[in-house]
């Protein structure tokens, strides 16, 4: 689960169980802005420096790949 959406300062990536993941934040042009390895159920990502717009949050684990859109206001 990724929340809040829309977001201003931080987004939270919450997992249903503990597993090793990689979180990528990608802008509308396809540029990779953040790539962060995480190993906890609750992961907070600071997006306060990003300009307003739409971003993709890609969460990759051994189970697969999930992509969600978020809006920064």
C-alpha cells in the first residue's frame, strides 16, 4: 500500500509482511529520481524536494514488480 496520494512531504510504502524490496521513484520523463533498498514493513520516502506533478512508484521484490502513480502537490 502506498499512501497518502496525493502527497506533499512524504509517501509511505507499507508491506503486508517483512521482505526485502527496492523502491524506485520515476518522474513523468522516465528519469529515476530515487532508488532505495528497504527491508521493513513500513518505509517512508521523502518527496518534499520534488516539484508538483505525477510520479511512478515502482516496488520490486522477489514476488514481482508493482507500479503505482502518485501525485505531488
